[in-house]
């Protein structure tokens, strides 16, 4: 299967928006998740704002004790200088010393700042307490009062407890909000992808037969399973991170700006301004490469699915020709191609995280070097670095989102290409319903071709109500194509197929199919019970109706004979593996009998059977053909001896037509075919 050059655009915005549109039905749950994401950012900001205050309490460089020690040292120096000044008299020296030891009273800016911070915290969270001067009055749970500042100038332990309680409470809110955000967004993602999987399966079921003739079933299965699984991972995690990580990053950035303004230090802001593009640009270029690699990997896994499907579907031929080793080697080639592609993708994915870590660590070290040169305190470092470190995880999540988005876009492009493919047969808005057949089916000057190959070239005939028309001819002469056109599995290229004068293209597809029953040479059975296979496509039917149909199809006897221990509840296996050819055919005929269609198409229904089984099946067919309009494709001429009209096809045209006796008497193609089979 050839591969065209992949689109390596960094992001298909239309596909992404279309993908996120599948989350619209679950907007309520998504809204809860987004609100929780906002709470994550808000609680994170509160936590960050508390960090410098907590650090400031225990930072010895900021304590009043340190300040007092420095002041005492300065006073001693001043006293010595005053006493050693010979120009001053003894009285002047005494007054100078008194002024040094008893300075004018005034407010301590550091203490006032601590009190303002405490008062701001109390007001921000509406705590049940108030500050008057330097005294704190608590109203709940117990009324009491205490000094906000200790004699040595440090914050009281009660205020410190308030700060720690607020910090822990904010972090608890953040954890709970993060859980709600993750649960809601992932739930939405899983539900959305389940809808997508349902949509693509229904979409594929409604495609025409020509679509399945052009597309490999293994590739279609891969798109329904592997591609949608990748989309599920994307939507579940991307929505979660996109509703939380940007808010957290923004919160950390705001906290940094506030800290920079408070301490009049814009070093980290400058590092971020320069460092962010440095981190983003490599991710941008790597993302383009990731999308290209993943598109190829999805194509490779589709080849693996195709190889498996072909081998398992044709397992009889594989075993019969002793080709197990060949199939294993063929699978190995596809599997190794997929492995190599996945390894390339993995290398790129794994490179993103260490690259980001290296850039973040480098930026942090540069900041520390600059801070050291400027003499930044521990409290200032905490205020500036804490949000930077807390922003690392959401930034890392964003890098993961970039990888997931590119991977999902590769899968989404394939998904939407398939969804946008529509080969289903059109139904007119004013189509009429078919209610049985009252007169005839007319094939009028029909032309049809598969690609460049002409299959039918001006075919015309009529099937009267209640009559049987049979068609014979060489393989590829157009016999099955006529049956497909009557059932409207395809549309004619020219001419028309009419039932009671109405073109089948003017009928509703549902009513047309309900009026037509098809029995094929190779009966299609599903891996369910015999009863379920007989009832398939017939709506709600009773067990008694199923048994009656089986009796008319000469199937009841083998079902209850004991050969199949569970009788009608016997699961037939993949494609009816547990049943013989004749048994499968009779189950299919029972299905057609139960359907009770006025029009019946028989596609070489007995050609693959032995003589005894053919007799049983033919008796069953006689039951199902009774009082019905029948179009039969025949291989064994003995089965159509009593047909009302026999058509002989050759090279897409009707070469002969007539009854059995008329064609034998004519001595043409049919007569020679009959003589050949009779002699055999």
C-alpha cells in the first residue's frame, strides 16, 4: 500500500477544534472540570503568597534580635567616639551619651510591616479576629488576646499558626480541585472517544460495496481501534492539562511579578522573558517531527492489523498449504517496520522532558548567580523561586500536551479522512417506500462498469411477479452484478432498474432491502448461536418461528440430532466454522424464509455442495421460492430447469434467452453447457 508525502504542518487547528467538538455534549461535566482547574490556580496563588511570610518568620536575617544586636554594636561605637572627642566638654559628652542610650521613640518599620501582613491575611480570609495596635483579639473558637509581636521583634507563634493553617488549607483545596479537574476532564475524554468509535463504525457500515472493494479491512479495523485509542489518550489528558496547567503557570507568573515589584528585583522576570522562547522553540520544531513520525507509525500498525486479518481469515488455506512459516515471516516484516517507526517516535518523546529539565535548571542557576551577586535574602529567594519551581510541573505538562496533540493530530487526520469519505448510495428526500411487488422487475438497457472494465453493456429483461428468472454464463460475465443492481448494492451507470415502474433509486433503501432476500453461494454466519443467525435481520421473532423456518429449510433435523450438543443455542464459531457447508447453507436459507421477502435473489446457492446435500438444500429452496419473484444465478443447470426464463450471459451482454426446452432446442451456448454437465 503506497504512502503519500505526509503533511508536517505543526498543528491543524481545524482538526483540533473539530476533535474538541466531540466534548460538547458533556459540557456540564467539562465546566465542572474547568472550574476546578481555576480553583487549582487560585489555591496555588494563596499557597505561594504564604511561602515568603512563613520563611520570613524563621529567617534570622529578618529578626528583630539580629537588628537589636547590630544597633547595640553601633551604639557602643558612637559612645566611644563621643567620649574620645576632646573638643566636647564633660557636660556635652554626658548629653551625647544620654542621647545615644535614649533615642527618640518611633515606630519600627519591620514590626509595622509584619502587623500589616497579618492584618491583610485576616481580612483576606475573613478570619474571626482583629488587630488593634499590636494586639490581636480572637473571637472564635475561644475569646482571647495576645501580642502580635514578641519583645524580640519576632511574629507571635499564634500568627505563625494562622499562616501555616491557611497554607495547608489552600494546598488541600488545590489537591481536591486537581482531582476533580482530572476526573471530570478524563471522563469527558473517554465518553467523547466512545462516541467517535461508535460514529466511525456506523459510518463504515453505511458505505457502499465499492468502498470495501477498495479498502483493506485490516486497515479499517486499525482506524476504528488503534487510531481512536490514541485520540482517547489525547482528549483525556490534553483537556485535563489544558484546563489546569496554563492557569497554574499564569498564577506562578503573577506571583513572580508581585514578588519582583515588592522587592524591587526583576531578575527572575528577565530570566523568564529570555528563557521562555528558548524553551518553546525547540519544542515547536520537535513537535512537527513527532507528528510526521506518528502518522507513519499509524500507517504501519494498520499494515500489521491487515496482515493479521488476512492470515486469520484464510487460516484454512494457510494450514492446507503449510504456509504458517511464510505468514509468520510476512507478519514479522510488517511488525518490525512498525517497531522501527514507534522507536523513532519514542526517541523524540523521551528527548522533550530532559531537554526541558536542562533548560529549566540552567535558567534557575543563572538566576541564583545573579541573586548572589546582588545579595538577595532567603525570604526574597523564597518569594521569587517558589513560584518558579511550582511552575515546573505544569510547564512539563504543557510539553506533554504538545507531544500528545501532535500524536493525536496524526490519528485525527486519518480519522477525519475516513469520516469525510462518503460512498454510501444517496437516498432522495422524496423517496417512496416499496410495499411488495405487484407487477414486475424491469432491467432496461443497463450499463455498468468497475473502473475501466465494462461489466454490463445494454442488458434488458423483465421478471414477472411470482416468476423465476435464472441467469447462467462464464465467470465475469456480469451475473452477480445484475443481482447487485436489483438489490441496489450499486447504482447503474446508465439505464434503469425498476420495480412496478419505479426506479430503485427513487425508493427508500430501507424498504427496498426489507423486500429482498439474498441467499449466496458462501453463506455468511456470525459467531453467535444457530438461533441468533436464523433470526438475524428479522427483528423480534419467537423461538417457535425460528424452529418453523428451520424445518422449512431442512435444518431442524441436523440442529436437534445431537451432533451439535446445544441445539439451537450452539455457537457456530467464526464464519460458521463448526458447521458443514450444507448446514451453513440451510441456516442461511432458514434466515431468508423467516424474513419472508417477496423478492428472492439466489446467488449460486447450491454450486459448492455434494449431491445429497444439494438435494436437501434444493428442497429448502423450493420452499423459500414458493409464491415469490426469484432471480437465480445458477452454476448447476439442473437447479433451474423449471425457470420461467433463462438468460445466458457472455461478455456483459445477453447472448441467449428462453426456457430450458427452448434453449436446448436452439443448440447454442446453453445447450453445450447442459451437454457438458450431463456428460460429467
